[in-house]
C-alpha cells in the first residue's frame, strides 16, 4: 500500500503539484482502509511539535504492520500446537 502511495505521490510531483509533508500525511490517512482508522486517529492527534511528518507516519505504519504480522504468526503457531495436542490425545 505504501509503495503504491509513494508512486502516486511521485507522479503528482512530476506534474509540478507541490504539497507539503503534512498534506501528504492527510492523503495517506485517507488512502488507508477503514481498519486503520484508530491508528490514523492516534497518529494524527499526537504529532511531535504539532506537525505531521510523513516519514514518521510511514515508520509508525510499518511498525504497526510488523507488530500485527508477528501477532498473527504467533496465533497461527499456537493454533498448530493446539491442534497437534488434540490429535495426540485423540490417538491415544
């Protein structure tokens, strides 16, 4: 999603459209799926020095995605272990 957004932003810049970093953050927030609404609200209400910085938002977004991917991986592993336990008990 971020790569597509950055590519689109580069195309806008190539058309000589100049927009500041804060506006880029707003556009990114609007481009995200509704499942990211809470993230957008938290990030937009807590910028350092009261100004949104795209690289900070991008970094926070990637960190959040990594966090959820790790959580999902952990849940899958726990489910596999649970299923193995059930199978083992059933086969006894």
